[in-house]
C-alpha cells in the first residue's frame, strides 16, 4: 500500500467520523440489535465482530484473550491475533501510558482519584460492514449502521470499510465508557481490512490535534508492513507516540530542575567574574559557620536541607578555578555546563 493511499484512507476516516451520525434512526424491526457481539460464518469458523456488548478489556480478561490478573488490562485481542508474549508487550505499553503521572489529570472520578488518559487497543480480524448503497441506511438502537452488507453478493467498498471501522471504534468507546469525563481513547484495528481508527474523547481532544492522530495511524500502517514481527513493534511504537503527544512539553519538575541549573550557572558566573576582578578573593573566609559543638547537629542538618552546601561547593569551584585554572579551561567548563543543560532538556523531552 502506497503512502498516498494510506494518507487518503486516513483523511476519509476523519470525514466519516464526523458524518456518520447524520443517518436517521432505523424504523425496520429487522435492523434492531441482536445483542450478539459477533456472528459466525456457517461454512467457516470466522467471526464477524460488532461493537455491541463487546468485552471490556479492564475486566473481561479471558474474553479479551488476556491472562486473569487482579489489576486491569488495556488490550483486547479476543481472537488471539498476537502471541501471548506480544500481547503482553502491547498491554504493558498501554499500562505505562495510563499510569504516566507526567500526563496532566483531566478530571476526578467518583473515588476522588485524578484520572488522566485511559487508552485501550482492540484487535479483531473481520468486522461487520454496513451496506451504504441502499436508501434504507440507518442507525439502530445499538448505534450500528444498518443494513449489513451481504459480502457474498459483492465486495465492500472502501468508504463502507472506513464507515465500519469508525462506527466500531466510536461505538466501543461509548459503550465501554472507560473514562469518567470523556478522557478515554480507543484504537481499533481490523486485520482483514488492514484498517485502524482512533476514537478520542472530548477531554483528550484538548491534548492532541486530529491531524496528528491521522499521521500517527498512517505511520503505524507503514511500520506494520515493514517486516517480520513488525506489527507488534509498530503497535508498541504507536502507543508510545500517543503517550508523548499527551505529555506536556515540560513537566513542572523538569521546569524547576532547569531553572535551578540556570540559577546555579548564573551564580557561578557572577562569582567567577568577581574572582577575576577582585584581587582579594584569596582572603575570603569560606568557613562562616563556626565550630560551636553544642550546635553541631543543628548546623549540619540546616547545612544539608537548606542547600547551602551547593553554594559552598560553587564557591570552592570558583576559588579553585581562579587560583589554578587558566582562562581557556574556564571557558571550556562554561561551554560544557551550557551543553549539559541542552542535552538534559532534549533527553527529558525524549
């Protein structure tokens, strides 16, 4: 599949996501939801999935093809399209995203706990495709677009496949209700049609632009076709890419660290300049605390917790540079300090 085709598919998915809700409600009894999550082909064991009553990956571990645990899973692979090892790799990437405290809290749940982004991935083979060529097209009581396409009579068109993936992802997110304030994300992938779509709640939409979502999904499709075991690696990278998008550029702790380093560098520069200008730097008395034995414990505690030892260290470094180091060494050290701050910023961003 060429990149231009993949991009076109991504754009069509965005269009369908905003237009499908324009269909009227179904008035025909035959189009009502059967209540079944999937149907089985009479001649083959192949399943055709619907989002109605789809299992919840957080609780329905066995139905989602995952091992039973006390906590939550965020991957649902009911047909075991992935090996157990690969499935756990994707699930662990999702858990890392959900538990990332560097992502800003979007709301507070009923237990007074802050909720961030809740993301799940659903992997299925075949998906129920609607027939959009008839004038009876409508949305039933479960939210499915009806009628269902009879694939024995003709193949599904691209827009029908896209409509199926979009309604499936939006429908699953609506039914599972993984977040308490539209802070949920559901990624659906159909192996049969090699389509992916990401349904995003309103609150998460404030963290990421729809164009970025489309680009990430396009990149996933390309990566998943690159070689052996590339699907699992591509899915893990996709989850990691979403995690990076949801995190702010700099967390408060990172900003505080950078400001501290800059302040320390500025103070060192001032002291260094004073050392070169003043001829009396050698006579500065560093030990200003005294040696009162009765206050020794208090002095040491205060010395450590107030951070005075940092200033003390800076003064000693400046004193050593002023006494023994030539000017070119001083300039190199200043350059190294500046490069270290830049590297630290880039590393934390990555």
